[in-house]
């Protein structure tokens, strides 16, 4: 499997998953989720998937500090409807990382480790996303804006040609390279993360 080298340079998110521990999937339930896995989930790598990954990374850090985030013990609230814009895409990535699910999620074992009922859309929040710890009630709300990392000027005309089926093989390749170059800048520009993901603690 071949993919852009920078996928492997993105810091992994470390979590502890009690359910995985009980069922013997991971020793002590300790696991890492990488950007590459989120790309597989979404089927593509783009600024939205990158933003969702950064929101999970930075939001969990704000919620747990130096402690390991507890997968399956985090509620996700989305301000907008699931079908609005990229809301569903963002939530899918957040759900994958945190273990939270909606009505169709895992119902638990003897009343413990349930993953269902942890995702809400059309929530009464001012920001795009809220993550809330179910153990302490602590929460963070977040907005994502990657406009400070603009696309290459060639992106728009190349996209037009690709979408119209007029692009040459070389132009298609160039479009993909430029597209991923912006995603790389988003994910590896650590000095801009605080500007791209604004966090308010609840």
C-alpha cells in the first residue's frame, strides 16, 4: 500500500480502552490511533479529515491533560445536522477516535462499556463540536479553521479540469500532490495548531 510519506509523521493519538482490555484486544487496553487509519475510515485525506483529527488530538489533550484519554467515556455533540456540510465527516472521525457512537453503537456488557447514545447532532452549543467526559462532566468546545494555510493557486484550475474529465494524467497527479501538500501543512504545522483549533473549556 502506497500513500504520502507525511501520513506517518503525524503524531499518533494514544488512548486507553477499558472494553478492549476486558475482551483481550489490547494489553491493558492501551492503543494508538494514527492519521492513516482515519484516512482509511473516511476513504480520503483532506483538510476536513485533517481538521477532525486535530480537534480530537487537541481536544483530548485539553480534557485529560497528562492522563491517557479513556476511549468510550467521551460524549460528542455536534452543533449542526448530520447532513449539513462536512458535519457527518468530522463526526465520523471523532467517533472512530473516541469510541463514541449513536443509537446503533455497542450496547455494553452488563450495563458497562456501552458506546451507544454518545453522539448528538443539532446540539445547543455555540461552537462546531463539544467533547465531554462522562466521568467528570468536564467539556471542551471547539472550532476549526484552516484558512491560514491556503491552497496552491493551481489547485482550482486543476480541480476544474479533473472534474470535467479534461485533465491529463500528469495534471491529475499534480492535483493530488498539491491537494495533499496542503493537508500536510495543516497536520505538521504545530505552531499553527492553536490558531486552527480554538478550544474553550466548559
